[in-house]
C-alpha cells in the first residue's frame, strides 16, 4: 500500500507538471514548475526501489533528483512571485552550493566512499534550506499583498508547499539527520507531498494560476462526461440484462458491441454539452456582465460623434469586460487596405504582428467567429459586417492567465460585433457627412469673400465715381455706367450664368471653359463619359 501511495504521488506531480508545460511552454515559471514536479515525481517513483536488494541505481537516481528538486524549488518560487530577475544572484549561489554537493557525491561514489557522511549532512542542510527559502519568498509576497491577486496566488502556493513539505522536514528528515531516528516513517510523511499537486490543481481551477485553465477546463469536461457515460452505460447494461434474463449474453457479441458503442458515442455527445454548462457555472462563475457592457457601449455611441473615440472606447470596454490581454480592430478586406483602427491591451503589438498575415486566410463559421491557435494561447477572431458588407475583423485574446473563452462570452462577442460594425459604419458616414458639410460651408464663405472683393474693387468704385459730383462730365458718366453694367453682368454670369437655365449643364460647362481659356494659347476641349441625356 505504501509503495502504491508513493507511485501515485509521483504520478500526480509528473502529470501536473506536464500539463503546465504543455499549456505555457514559453513561460519561465511554467518551465521551472515542470522541472520541480518532474524531479519530484521521479524521486517518489524510485523511492520504493531504494529499499530493495538491488538499490544502488535507485539511490543514485533518488539523490540526484532530490538535489535537483531542492535547487529548482526556490527558483520556481521567485519566478512565481515575479522576482526572478531581482533574485538571480541568490539563486546562482544556491545552484553553486548544489553543484558542490553534486561534486562531493560523485567523489563519494567513485573515489572515497567514506566522504558520503559529510555529503549527507550537507545535502540535508541544502534540502531544508531550499524549502525554507521558497516558503520565505512566498510568505514575503503574501505579506506585501501587492497586487492583491498575486498575493492570493502566493498564499495558495505557500499553503500547498508548506503543508506538503513541513511534516516531512520536521518529522522525518531533520530528526533522522540529527538524532539518526525519525519521528514518523518517511513513506508516511512523503505521501503528504501529494497536497502540493492537489493545491495547485485547485488554484488552477478556481484562480487560473500558471495559465493552464483552458486545458484543465477541457479535461474536466471530457473526464466528467466519460465517467458519467460509463456509469450510465454500465447501469443500463445491468438493468437490461437482469430484466430480460441474459438477453445480452444470448445475442451476437458483434451486434451488442456495435450497439453499445453507438449508444455510448451518442450519450457522450449529449452529455458533454450539459457537463460543459455545469463546469462553466460552478468552476467559472466569474462571467462577464453583458448588460453593463452593452449599456456602456450605448453610452459611448450617444456621447461622442467621433468615430475614432467611439471605436477606441468600445474596444477598451470589451477588453476589460472579457479580461483580455489584447483586442485589435482591423478595417479593410484586402492586404492593401487592411489597417489597424484601434487596439488595446499589453500584448496588442504581438497580436497585431501574429494575426495580420493570417487574417485574410481564416475560415469563419456560420456565427462569424473563428479560433486561431497562437503557441499555447487561443485567439477569437470575429468578422465585422453589416448585412452583406464586410468592414473588417476583430481579434480578441489571448485571455489573461490563459483563461478559456466561455460559451456565454462567445455569445456576447456574437452580439457585440454587429453593434460595433454598425457603429463604425454609422459614425464613419456621419464623419464623412460632417466633413462634406464643412467643405460646403468653407466653399460658401470663400465665395462670399470673393464676391465681396469683386464688388468692392470694381462696381462699388464706379458707383462712387458716378455719384462723385460736378467734376465728372456726362460723357465720363456714360462710360463709367457702361463699365459698371458690364462688370455687374459678368459678376452675375459667374454666380449663375443664364445659359445654365436655358441650355443645361453641359453647354454651361463648355461656355465656362471657353471664358476661362481666353487669353491662353491652348484650346481646351470638354469630354464627358457615362452621362445620360437626362443628366445633360
């Protein structure tokens, strides 16, 4: 029983470390955690063999893995709280001490066996010191409590590692090293190390530490569904066989097997949806408040008429509500026109670089959504379209700490993207209309200013001269009056020529071209295409 317990404990460590490494291979904290759990798993796996007849190889493996375990645990603790770079010097000294112990152990193996007694004492000090150092690092983060979620994660890790290691240190290792007699057997206190993987599994499920929630979420759904399906199938087979007195045993084995497999597959498909809903409800209760988000987006639409401000505010609100590390809005449908209109989040630049070259090749489902794998992360891509008109794309993710996109969050994205697309289209049209209106207003003001200058420099001066007094002869007055009439006629023609009302737009353009070309050596010609007779 003790052997089985040790093997199961080692298997728990190895499995949890593998899951973390698969989920976050790019994170140093995940790699250090996988190293720690892997070495711990190997240590527990070879522990039963260390007491056997042929135990030399297992003792060597156990010592080396235990030494690596002790060296990796403080490094994992410092990386877990985010102080890996600041504590690098202390870690180097720790690894140097581990290297010295390794060299001493090799000397005791191949050169001087009597030297092992000193190595054994040094190893015990190093092992105890490393575990206490890791606990101190985590306890310091708990006391500082900044930011709160980091302190919560450190508190969970501290409780798991302390509950798993302190009984082994206090009841077995320290008494055995000092008094050569342990207070509790090693195989008993060693089993308590299983608290560590169970604590981290709980923290991953409830608080998303180490960023492996997606893989655990899927594993929980499929695992629970498999157990329920097998239980239902077993009860169903027992009930049918007992009711009809061995009819299943009397029927052809091939037909019974095929029918049970088909029924099991159908039952698994049906149950998986229900189990996913239950897992999301009980293990992922911190869902997004869609009502608040939609109300805030409506206020953004009403409160601002600038398309850039509206879109940027909506993107930011969407990122905060869904707890995303990046949200990027692309407008355009071709490689030449595709551009980033708005972005938000700490990993927005990385997301833009990764998504831009793959966006136009993405296949979308009927709901307009598509998943895109990015190393160990998942991005959610949504089309922005109004009716049959495609405007661009919305890239969401990755989620903070590797969270999974829940079903209600996907539905929220399906609801929000048409609103966002409509807002972009409407605000863009409104901005274009505002720009055209401003240009018309500027043109009217420029035309009024030109008319005022023309009246002031020409007709107004001649009108003043006509009313100037007795010094002007009748002949002069007659010439001035003719010039005044000609200038007024030219001014009226430039404002709205009579030919425009009499003959239409095209003759008026030809007349205006001829008037403009006077005094130049070139002969212009007007050519119009695509105009109907009604347009002329």
